[in-house]
C-alpha cells in the first residue's frame, strides 16, 4: 500500500471525481498536504474513517427541527435513534447531567450558552483574547462583546499564568452574571475548582468552554469540570477528535434553558449527519485506547517543549501542562509570529501566529506562534519523534529567509512523515 498520495483518497470520492474534477483535485491536494506535512495547529486533528463515513452519510438529507421524540417533521424514527445515542454517549464520557448535541460549532454553542443565561447588556467575565481567550469570550468585535458587557481578566505579568486571587478580586468588583473559563491559547492546567469557588462567592453562573482540552478532560488527563459546573460548551473537533462541531453540557437544572436557546432560540434544523459523526467520535473516546492517546498528546507536548527550550526558544509561562505551547519567537530569534508562521509553512510545518501575554506587537503580526501535538499524536508519533520535529522547527526558524534551505527542510519533512501514514 502506498504510504501517502492520490490513491488513498479515491474510494471515498469516486462519484465526485467523475462529476467535479476541480473540487476533487483540490481535495486530493489537500489530503496530500495533510499527510506530507507536520501539522502543529493545536485546534486541529485527524478524524477516523468511521467518522468521515458518518459525516458523508445520507443523514444530511433529513430535516429534524426539535428534539428526539418531539420533532416538527415526520420520518425521524431513525434520526431519533442517532441523536439519542450521541446524547447518551456524551453524558457517559463527561459525566454530564444533560447534553445538547445540536450546536453547529463552537461559536454558536457559546452564543446559545450566553443566550440561555444572560439578558442583553448583562456582565460576564472571560479571559482576554490577547492572553489566550477566544473571540467569543467577550471581544469587542464579536457578538459576545457587543450584546453583553465583558469584564476581561488576564494572566499575571511575571508568571504568564492565571492568578486566581486577582480574578476573584475582579469578580467582586464586576459582579458578573457569568464567569467563563476554558481557553484557546493557554498552555497551563486550569484550576476549575478555583473558578467554582469564585463563581459561588460572587453568585455567578460557573461556566467553561473546554473546546481545546475536551479530549484531555474526557480521558482524565486534565481535570473535567462538567460534573460540577453549571454549563460547559465544547467543540468536538479539537483534542476530542470528532467532526467539526460542538455540544453543550449542563446540570439538569439548566437543561430546558439550554435546549430552548439552541432551538428555537438560535438554530433551525440540526445537522444530523454531523450528530451521527459526533456519536461515533464519543464511542471512540470511550475506548481505553483514547486514554492512551490523550496521555501521549501531553507527553509529546512536554517533549517538544523541552527540545525547543533547550534550543533557546522562550516558551510563554516556561512550558506546558497540556497539548499546546506558545513560543515567543520575537524575543528568542528576532522573528515576528507572521514571519515564523510563513517560513515554517515553506518548510511543510504548519502552525499559527499568536499573540503572547502583554504582546507589544499587533494581533496581525504578533510576537508568538502556537504549536500543539494532537495531530502528530494521532499519526502515532511518540516523544522520540518530537526531538526530530523540534529540530525541523528550529532549523526552519533559523533559516527563515533562505528559501532554498526551507525547501530542503520541506523535502526532509515529507520523508519523515512517510513513516506515519494515517488514512489507510
Ligand atoms: C475553537 C474554539 C471555539 C470556536 O469554535 P468554532 O467551531 O471555530 O466556532 C470556541 N471556544 C474556544 C475556547 C475555542 O478554542
């Protein structure tokens, strides 16, 4: 069997190949890119063939507004089976009281959470975007910062980590209706119990968005806030390794509010083919091998962080506890985040530019890059391979303006990746 290349994708795309050669060709090229490069974007993953099949299934043909057993359309006998299985598996995976599996993606899930718990103009707290929060955690350009009043908390300037006493102090002043934890670019473990205490102390709803770390929480590699938080949202396509989508989990007391906020509050017909794929992803995550996977993600991140630090790169907060790390490339190597992202891309290594806490540069060309290990771990890489990956990264950064050298690295990266085929 070929280890990568065109042939592998064809079984899924026979009809497409005949009917639409342009889209077919772009998909084949994209698959090749995914297989021949080192993918370090921490919000990405590779889904299994079973998940791809469920996503590409005839469940996409069905309208099923409403919830299992109470739909606005006929013919939902089998769709109800799918959605109920997805719900039951998610409950088991996260020890959740109630689960809504209909949110279309992470941002709509957060919108539904806010819509269920706050009136327009009310105050909530989330982490600043530039220090690791998500756009939907109250940024002024986003609905979350426009419909609600967001009092953002930050990280401590010297440790670059959350300071729970400072957050508590801010919460006492701001009197928020809701406090949100869970982040997009925070490399350290989150003390969810501290957030529960702070929320109780000020009488706020205690919520989390575990989009990035959901797989680690499900596997017990990071503390899981679901059993004792009020509402927790998560995407399903990051460390959880499912289809591009989201779910909302909550205590039973909030079930009705959350369900009404999702439908009819914000959405129309749910994407049942994606719900089927989420059910499959939850089944995969309930298998013992997923615990090993999640553990290996973290081991690999630590190994990669160690290699990079040994080679003189400064990591925000001095390391990582989870699947991701932020590198201050500007301070370490005099390269901006945008330049580093671009040079790495030319070497077949994919990451994203990212602000670092207290960044003196702009979000469009910040001081940092963000790297994570979920994809490489899915491809079967272990700590020893992180040494090689780290060497590729440093070599590319140190030769950022030498396109011949970067092309050379890209060829070596392609060779390296051949040992880790994924779509068989
Ligand atoms: C990725 C992410 C989201 C958004 O998910 P989309 O599916 O891209 O809308 C929301 N919250 C956090 C913390 C994320 O990391």
